[in-house]
């Protein structure tokens, strides 16, 4: 029987939710805001340049949070036709999402360093505030790094595909980006294949990169 609302699960949700929600919302807002600065009003006209999570949550992505402790938001619409240089505009817009996740990870890492420098009495009120903040910040660092690194994988429609497309010849970039409709099928296929070949996308690429970045932030 599923125990989605057991005390242990509720505690896990409380620790993971703030960082994940902030990571997803800020990721999408960053895409939309950079696109807006470059001349694309699409996200603003649809009310997506807001930190209100309700405007960004995806129903299936929200449900996934309760099953796998991870989720996703609705992609912010971007129309490169508004950009003076569409290829460069898509590059900058794509980099904005992972970029804000890495900045958030650094910010939460700073909070952790501040918290561990504070002395407190075991069982006191300070402990009841500092320990939860520490756990939430720790989860937020990990979630933001995972989201940032994952989105830089060059598989359409992930952000990394727009980064790679910028450096490809125009015709090749067009054919490459046309794979977007099959992107998640390809991604799932790679993940499933990794289970049988031992070459795991998460284990070989994402987690080692996240661990290296975590060490750069001075955390274990």
C-alpha cells in the first residue's frame, strides 16, 4: 500500500519541496525573462514572468514529485522570431535556465556554510530552526545542481541542445533540433539501455558532475 502521506514521507516532502519548487520556477522564469530582454514578449503576455508557482506547475510533473521525489514545470514559450539573431537568442535563453539553477545552488551552499558556523544548544529552539534549514538548503543545492546539469545534456528539447545547435552549421542545426519531438523518447531509451549496458547516463555523467560541483561549493 502506498504511504504517500506517512509522517516520514511528509517530512521528506517538506525538505525537498522548497528547493525543488524554487529550482523549477526560477528555471522557467529565467528562460522567459532573458527571452523578454531579447525582444520576445511571448512569456510575459502569457503571464509566465512570475514567481507564482501555480503559473508554472505541470500536473504530471507535480504528481511525479510524490512518486519519484522529482518533478518538472511547464516549459516557458519562446518565439525566436522576435530575436534579432535567433540562434544567439536561443543560446542565451537556453543558458539562462541552468545558469539560474547553478546560482541558486551557490546561494543555498552559502546558507549552509553560515548555518554550520552557528553554535547552538542541543534540544534548544535554535536547533529546531537551524537543522531544518540546513536539510532544506542541502536538498536545494543537490536539486538545483541536478536540474542544471540534466538540462545541459545535448538532447532536444533539453537546453543543452540549443547550446550545441548554436555551434553547428545552420542546416545541420535545423535537422538536429527537429529531433525535439522524439527527444524524451530518446532520453528514456538511453536511460533504459544504460540499465542493461552498465553505461548509466545518471551514474556516468550527471552524478559525477554534480559531485564535482558540490565539492567546488565546499560541501560534501
